[in-house]
C-alpha cells in the first residue's frame, strides 16, 4: 500500500512540474509588444538646442509610439525618425478629455496623430523629439514593436 501511495505522489509531482513549465512558457508569447525605445523628458538638460536626439538599430516590422503625458506636457510634440529606408514625421497634439465626477472635473491626456510606423528593413535610425519650446513639460515616450 505504501508503495502505491509513493507512486501516486511521484506522478502528481511530475504532472505539477509539467503543468508549471507549460504555464510559464505561455506567459512569454511573441505576440506581446516589446519596448525598443523609451525616454522620459522632463528637464531642459535632456535637449540639445531644444531637441532630443537618439540613434538606435531597429528591425523590420510594425511599431507603435506610446505616450504618458499630463496637462503640463508639450502641447505639440514633433517626432522625426530617419534611416536608410525610413522617413517618419508627425506633429502630435496634446488633447485633454474632461471627466465629470459630480463633484469635480478631471482630465485624461492623450497625443493625437499617426502612432503606427512601418519599418521596411533592419537599419539604424535617428529619432528627433522636438517639444516646440516646452522643455519643462514632462512626457514619457515608448516605441513598441507590435
């Protein structure tokens, strides 16, 4: 009887380990967006001549620009990306959406503009971010592969 009970425990442990391996591999799918670029701009020292610049290697594929703005973020944010076969330019406009709570009003903030980028081939690109004079307005910018 003891031998059977020990066998059942060994089988149960084996099944648990196998389920755990499958569960952890399912959490890491290739369909999830991955961040290829991130910057938080909130200080004039981030800029040279009023523009932030950064170079990076980027793979072929579809990308999305995501922002974390607030009411003090630059009203117009110009992003330019240039590479061997990529020329992207967009003026993003900060828009506030009011929300009524009955007692007060609060806003959520979002940049409007074309946020999707198609990169036709692997290449090195230069990213230029121009806050159009608002060097103190904080904003975080991510470029995600989708």
